[in-house]
């Protein structure tokens, strides 16, 4: 039997055993129903997406 990996909500860190988790379509990370569509979720998504651009140089050549 394969080992089931534990998943946590990327906002509140609740485990899959504690709460039902959905996949957030923008960041492809699990989020619980309590955090889904909240300001905390939106802020965490903004933080994660902001961090993706660190170290990249943008501009026209």
C-alpha cells in the first residue's frame, strides 16, 4: 500500500486529516474550506506570487 503524503492548507497549515482541502487554481496549493475566499487567502496568494518574480529582470531589449 503506498504511503499517503500529508497535505496542509497553505494559509492556516491545517492538515488534510483535520479539514477538507481544495486546490487553489492560481497557486496549485491545497486550501481548506475555512480559508477559501478569505482575505488571509488572498494575502497569502499575493505573497507567493510576489516571491516568484524575485531575481528576474524585466524590460524591453
